[in-house]
C-alpha cells in the first residue's frame, strides 16, 4: 500500500508565522497518524519568495518529524518578489524533494508492498498542455501528477481575481496517459471530480489565507492499494479554525443586541468578521461597544466592518428627514399600547426612503 497526504496552498508567511506553522505541524501529525508513506505539497507552500529564507529553518524542523518521503513543487507564490524567469528555490529544503532549476518535470518512482506508482512533479508554469508534455506508456499500477494551476472544468468561475484566470491547466494529456490522480494546487476551496478513472482534486488551502474562505479546512488522504483504484478521503485540520461571518444591526442608541449570542458561535482558532449596519445617533458609542467586544473576543482574528453604519445626524440635515424623526420621537414617547412597534426599524426604513427620494431630485 502507498498512502499519501495531499496538500497545497498553505502560504506560510512571516506575517502569520505562528498560525501557519501550527497548521504545518498538524499536517505532519495527520500524515503520521494516517500511516502515510508520502506527503505531496502542490505549490504555494510559501506566501512569497522572501518567506522561504525566513521560514525554512522552522519548516525543515517540522518536516523532519515525518518518517516518509515528501514531494514538493513550487507554485506561483514562490515566485512572488522575484524577477521573471528566476527559479524560486535556491535553498536546500530537504527533507523535501522537488524539481531543481532547469527541470521541467521531476519523476519519482515509488514502490511499497507490491504497489508501484510514478509521481510526476511539474513546477508552476503558465503554459502546460499537449504541446509540451509527453509520457511513455504506463508500466506501473498508478500514475500521479503534482500540478499547480487552474483546471477549468473544476473551477467554474474565473474572476474577479486574476490569480485564478492565469495558469490554465489542461488535464487531457494526463487522461490520455492513464493518470489515476491529479494532485492539484492553486484553488483555495476544496473540490474534486472523477473523469473516466482519473480523479482530479484540489484539497483547498489547509488554513485560512484570506477573509471569506469559509468551511472546514482539510487535506486529502489517498490510499493506493493493489486493485488499481485510488481511494480519497478528506481530513479536517482543527488548528486551522474556520472563517465565520455575521451580520448584525445596531440600535439607534448604539447598542448591538446580538453581539452576546454571536460570541458563543466561534472558538479560539476561528477567524471572525462582523458586519454592523443600522442608523445610530452617536457613532462613538457603537464604536466603543465594538472595540470592547474585539478586545475580549476569544478567536484567532477578528475584523469589524462598519461602513454600512450611518449616523442619524447626517441624515437629519435633510428637513423632511428631520420632521419625520421628530414626529416619530413624539409618537414613541406618547406610546402607551402594549405591543410597541420596532421604532428603530421604522426610523431606518423611513430615513432610507427619504434619502432615496432626495437622491432622485
Ligand atoms: Mn497559487
């Protein structure tokens, strides 16, 4: 049996050193626990080229804990900060094995327990298709490729980020050469597809690289047995946490009543974004409440978006709005019935309508 852990797009960075290295540690731990013989790292292991020199000592120390082999290809991010055409890896990154400068592909031939497999590692390049790759007839049980780029059938939407639109991968030559598994990197959300008998899979980024990357972060574990069919499973990484986003509204007096219930919906490894909207009388009060919340929130990272928050004074410069506001306040203070309406909602709706009509003139 050959069993490998497939990951990509960890984006180790000095900026988030502790967090990104903690996820690398869990990846190695997972590979050991799953009894993997190999780890495949399919590009963008480092966020920028300068991160290689800065973090290589820590990375090597962590990777040395793994008793099997580690195959690696550089992605487009390893080139960031370099002059075009320069090969991104000049340092010795063993125990990782990877294509060297000038090598357009590296072939590893592996055998374990009567199971044989070829692993082809392609360093990132912007054009990889029928015209520049050719394979000899398959003589082993499994053929695996390590690739970094956008497989268009697996990625339905190619924008607005130009990142996804460059580096198109054509999987046809791999299918024609009877590959069994394409170990892909570049796309940060996990996905896979089987075409014919070939699995094409992005494990997704094993950590949160950018805000908005929601869902559990995971790696792929692939088992190659004697029957010639790879078996794929996902393994969630708990140290990566999850990205969680909440939309809350502030009351006119600046309180955010749902903040309390939100804090029970994330944990210390999570990355949190809270969008606050509404109309408030005094922006300072709501800012103070939100700052205090951020200081005490138990999570890895928190960001609050206040751009949808409006102050009533700005709107009340409009004489119609001012009249509406005063009438509403009067009605509110004279209210004696049991079921009081949501005054804040009425105010927000009313002011929004007045603002919209004012804009039409
Ligand atoms: Mn990439």
